């Protein structure tokens, strides 16, 4: 049995106590105080102090002080700066004895001796520990050894605290990334229960986080119909993630993700199109720790796809019809074996001209729509008489139909408004042409105007097929056409109302529709009467 001298036993007990404190709690100040207390007692000191470097500064900051009250911290300032030489052996501050006397005087204590040791973390100087004694003499080697053991403990405590802080910062960073991610993210434990659920995930799925944490993942992921790809439960049943443990090769499994796409059912009964990636997180032995689930709302993507295919089908249909007609009539007229009656020639040329006009208009609309998207709309403002514009359009359209009658009703004092005449003509033409197109049985088309001190309002009312309320907004979208039998056989690109809305809104006005299906629709638009309300350069997409 080895008998340790008494002070060794005490030192060992202190070090044990300090280690316990360090593992039990991570409050650095408390641990440093404990270390300092042990150092001062072990070295029969009167006052002790631990000071640490902060942010690489040359001056140290007191983190623990024993033997005098905290109000004396500033008194020690001269001993915490101007280190000329710091080695593992000791700390050298120029004029140390002089400074020590000043400190002692300020404290009113007979401090005669100071043992100072630097604290190191690897090779980095991180602070000092001081023990002040009231008796004179120099510190023995043993004193230094004792203090060194405590200084080492303090350095470890600082190291732990730094690590803890770093981990904490990293955790907060991750949390903030997760929280601000536009994609939905949830993290599952190996039993497929939800442990993390970010804001975007909440928005996409319609579930608040508190309702789902701890629940199995398939409480949230409920597919409306069979999704495309392999879903998680199915994959897990067939042994996913394939950790490669069997052959001992690939243990990371990083590329082993699953992707599945489909429509999720939300708690309020609505649906949302999503693409989900499941990524397994494995430990070094290839055991599953977590599954990171990334959920992306693919509504816009699908809309864009849909728009693209609508665009292609509409455009090809709309281009093909006039081109086929023009080619057919031109081919017939060219036949050398035929001797056409001048009336037939006239009629055929009229069709060719009409179809060429239709093509030109279509191209014009397409260009206008893409230009609008690229650069917004610029207006050429002048004084516009809407009454004249309407009358001119009506006379033009009247020649194209004998099933419809037009009625124009404006008060005599209807005001002149500032506007872009050419573009406003497009709006009126479009509303009139639609009124004709979408009332195939004919009827009355009424165009009226009213005004208030601020704005004018034009209405175009027909007795046609009308529109159900859920279409009232959408018909102003790009390429949108109501999907019914009449629209299918009526020519159109779904651009007319889109462009009309852009023009009216660029003028600072509003456009809209009210309708009773089967009885007709009333389209209206308003325009401000004074230029100050106009927005000249509005971007519309
Ligand atoms: P287009 O007429 O070229 O299809 P528009 O943008 O002018 O494109 O109109 C979009 C859709 O709105 C039309 O396809 C049609 O279904 C509907 N619509 C427009 N005007 C009327 C109307 N007066 N009555 C009923 N439906 C209409």
C-alpha cells in the first residue's frame, strides 16, 4: 500500500471533485471558481484569480476571483496586460513586483508573493491563474506542480465550454437553416417517428409541428393515390437503406436516397403535389440513425409543365387552322384546269385575307404576351374618347355577324380619359369579339359606360353561354381557356383577356366579370379619369 502525504491526498480529492463538477455541469464560471478555490487552499494563498483571453486580445479578463469581493476586479488590471514572455514555466509581466505592491496597497492586504501560471490549450495561451500569498519567499517546485495540475484542469474546463458553445452555435445554425428552408424538412428516428418538423413542412403538409412530433411519419405522408416511385414504408420492408454491411463494402450509404412524387392529402381535405427525398443517415457501423426527409412543393413546377403543354397544343391548333384554309383556297384557285367564276375567286380571296388577318393577330398577341413578360407594359398616353372607340369597334364587328345586335349606351357627358388609344382599342375589340364568340346563338350585346368623379367604367354584356363563378378569375390567366365543348370548337389562344387585364391594370384600372351560366356574361373594366392615378410602367408577368 502506498501512503500519500496529506497534501497529495487533498490535491487528489480536489481534482476528483473538479472532474465531477466538470462532467456534471457546464457552467464555466462555477467550474473555474471551484478550481481557484482548490488552488488557493492547496497553496495556502490569501487571494486567487483566473483571467482568460477573449477574442485574441492581449489583455485578459477576470473570470474568477477569490479572497476579495468582485468590486476589486479593476485593481488587478496592471497584472493582466503586457505579458512579455509567456512560457509553460511561468508568466512574465514587466515591473511585476512594483505592480504587486500597488495591488496589495489598493486592496489593503499584505500580499507579498504571487505564483502565476499560464494556461494552455494545445499550444494556445488562453489565460493565467494567480495565487497571492501574504508571506514572502519564492514558490517551491512543489507549489508550481500543484498549481499546474489545477491550471490544466481549468484549461480543460475552458476547452469543454468552448466545445459546448460551438456545438450549441452549430445546432442553432442548423435550426435556423431548417426553419428558413423553403423546402419542407422532417427528420425521422430509426422507428420512422418524426423528431423534427420545420416551418415549411408545416405549411406544405398543413400540420402544426406540435401535432406531429413523435408520431409515425405515415400519419403525415398520406398519398391520395399511388405515388410515382417507391414510398418509404415499402422500401423499408424490402430492406432499405441497403447498408452494404453484408459485403463490408459501402458503409456510408450516402447515395442511397429514395425519391417519390405524388399528391399528399392534407388534414383539411385539400391536396398538394410534392416530391419527397428520403436520405438515410448512418453511423460508422452502418446502423441507421435518422432519415432526413426533404419535401418539395411541386405545384408551380406542374403548373409550368401544364402551361407549356397547353401553349404547344393551343398554338399548334391555332396556327394549323388558318394555314390549312389559306393553303386549301390558294391551291384551288391555282388549278390550271379550272376556270373560276369571278365571284368564287372573290370569295376565296376574302377567306384567304381573313385567315391571314387571324394569323397576324395571333402572332401579334403572342409577341405582346412575351414582351409583356420581359419588359412590362409602356403606355403612349393621349386623350381618348372611349365612346368613339366603342362606336368604331361596334361598326366593324357588326359586319361580321347577323345573329347579334349591338346596343351602345353612354351618357352624353361621358368624359374623355387619359390612355393609350391603340391598347384600349385592343381591350374593347377583345371583349366584343369574345361576346360574339361565346354567344353562338346570337342575341343582344350591350356596351355601356358610366362614370364617377374618379373613374369611368365600361361594361360589355352578352346573352351567351356565361361562366361559372370559379372561372371568373382564371380566364384572365395566360393561355387559360374554359374547358368546355364551345371553347374547344371556338378558335382562341387564351391570351385575349390576359392582355386586356395587363393593359387595364397598366392604366391603373380593374377588369372583371359577372355572369350567370346559360344566360350570359357582363365584362367590365374601369379606368381612372385623371393621369395622376396612372401607373406608367407596370410590370406584369
Ligand atoms: P380566347 O377567347 O382566345 O380563348 P380569352 O383570353 O379572350 O381567350 O378568353 C379566355 C376564356 O374565357 C375563353 O376561352 C372563354 O372560355 C372564356 N370567355 C371569354 N369571354 C367570354 C364570354 N363573353 N362568355 C363566356 N366565356 C367567355
